[in-house]
C-alpha cells in the first residue's frame, strides 16, 4: 500500500440535502436537514452530536418516521389490517409505536412474541409465523392468546388442535405457496416453488392442509396467507398471487361451503437504499390490490375477504441511520481507497449476504475536496466485509471522520451477530430535537455473562 493521496475522480455530486427536507427519491428520513459545520439533523438531533454523546457505531432511529410510515399504511389501506413484521427490527419502543399507531404485529419466534407481550402489545393483534414452530412456541402463543397463527406444516395442525382452550377456537391462516417469483435476492424469494415455505397450491398440498384444519373443531380457519419475497418494487407479483389465492378460496367454497373472511398478502414492500432507487408505491399498491381483489372475487362469486398486509422493511428501514467512525484510510497502488470503520458485517450483514448497495455520506465536517470512489469497509476479519462499494465520498476523508448510512432500520440490527466479539451497536431514538438511548451497546461483559463453564 502506498500512502499517496487518492486521485480525485469528479467534483461532488452527492444529492444535496436541503433545509426544506430531502429531495424526492432520497433514502434519508423525511426529517433530515443539513446544519452548519457539516452537521446533519435527524428528528432535530445532530448526528455528529449523537455520535459524540453515545459513541459509534450507533443506530439513530427516527420515531416520527416510524409512526408516519405506520400511519401511511392505515391511510392507504383503511379496510385492511396492517401487521408490522417484527423481524425487520423489534425492540420495546418499536412495539409501543406500532401498537399506538393501530398496527398489529407479525412475529416469528418465541423471542419476538415474548418481547411484544411484555410491552403489553394487544395479543389479538399478533400473528405468529414460522416454518418450524416448536411445540413450546405453539403453547406460548396459545397461552398468550395470540390472534392468529399461520400454519406452515401439517404437523402443526394436530399439535395446535390439541392445545384447545374451551370455547375459544384458535384463529389460523394457511400459508400457501403461489409460485410467484419476486424479491431482491434468491435468498428472500419465499413465494416460489422449490423452497421451504408454505403449502404449494399446485399439486393440492394447500387444499389438503385446508381440509385438515377444517376438520379440527378447536381451530377456526380465517383465511389464506402468502409472502412472496422481500424488497419488491412492483405491484404485479402481488396481483398474480391474488389470482391464485382467490382461485383457491373459490375451490374451498365449492368443496367445503365456507367463504374464508381473510386474505394475507404478506410483506415485501421495497424501499430506497440509494438516491433514485425504485420503491414500492404504497398508494398504487393499495389501489390496484384492492381493486384486483374485488374484481377477482366478483368473478368467482365470492365476497371480498379482508386484506392483511405485513410490511417490515417499509416501516423500519427508512427510519434509521447508521453512524460509523472512520478508523483508517488506505490508498492502494491500484487506485482503490479503503476507509475502514468501527462497524461492519456484524451490525450490517446485508452487503455480504445479498450484495446490497447503500448510500453513505460524511457528516460533522464540511469538505471542499472533490469526491473520490472509496470502499467503506468494516472492521471484521474478512475481505468480504465491505459496507459500501465505491462510495462517492470527499477525497480528503480521514480517520476520525463520521460516516452516516441511511435506510439502516431493517434487517441490520435484527440480523446483527457477535462476530469477533465486537458487540452490537447502541440504538437511540430521536424525536423533536431529543435523543434517548433505547438499547445500550453490547459489551464484552455481555458475552462473558453467557459463559458458565471453562
Ligand atoms: N411476512 C413474512 C411472512 C415474512 O417472512 C417477511 C419477511 C415479512 C412479512 C416482511 O417482509 P418485508 O416487508 O420486511 O420485506 N433479511 C432480508 C429480508 C428477509 C425477509 C424475511 N421475511 C433482507 O435483508 O433483505
């Protein structure tokens, strides 16, 4: 490695954040505002100031952005039930906010369920998912009286039926596999044939699961569920899935004489990670899905079931900004520059797992330098630990600088690991110019506390 300064590639053309809010197509929270000295305010709180106060890496969560997004779903789909998919990111404050905004919760483990229950989340608004629910998880769900359970395996049916509570049948959905390809990466395309989720419609597995559920007096089948995939930006796959699900509802009506009252289309609504990325247009989704559901049901002589949607990313991702401190800058002989930061794949595994691309900007210092293509790399012991490839950052980037990554609120902290015993970052909530610590930084003492032998 030489220490010659990086070649300037072009003058700065990062999308400018303006004092009246981020421009159209921006991945930043709506509250993001530039301030003097290169400071960037989110929720009225300076990011550089927050980094100084709470340390880095730091996740800054804009409470109003979460609430506003939850509200936008209720406004766009007033007749539907909106369940926040907790797997995107869950903590007690998040559960409180979505509960207060009138949403329900999709949980997929005893951990998510118990955390939500401990906050007093209304259990009837909780839906339990999972392709491998343990008998204990089913018992817990029943004991806590969760509103619905999505059946995703034949073995669950008798298990759940055996947990009957007198006079209160458990409401269940059957998760079906519509075989519709959608989603940003093969790993998250859960609605296509050949993977582990759901009962295939083709071949009759879904119909058989429905038969078996209907044969259990202690279960009440309220509808069908499907989840196509994640980071979907087009409405069409949802319409194709609706065609298949409504056809199955019609078959169920013909065979059993029952019209199921609910249809859950899952989540998967795509967001912007970088300026100009396409996102799923919520108003368009709401209008077309609602109209299509009504039309297809009319074709089959069915009354339209109540729609359920389960957005996770679209509520959480745009609400958080990840902050990292630059620890070293290396200029390679091949013209590459690496800025190594104090976080990485242990707090955000998405680039390494899916090749996800992010935006990043310098905050807390004004730089007049031209921009250069800089790889923002993590601190972990793998060459693949790259957070942002070829980021456009000031060529004078140096150790001590602070970098901010938007759209950091989903599937980062919820998938964070203990790799290299670095410890998971702290999370602060910001609102109306105030910051409060929600989750403290994980320490080596936390790791040591789990050790009970040597
Ligand atoms: N409902 C079900 C049954 C799901 O499995 C999921 C996500 C959702 C709803 C919410 O999907 P969303 O609206 O957040 O896309 N780690 C991956 C995403 C995995 C999604 C898993 N299931 C990523 O970072 O892209």
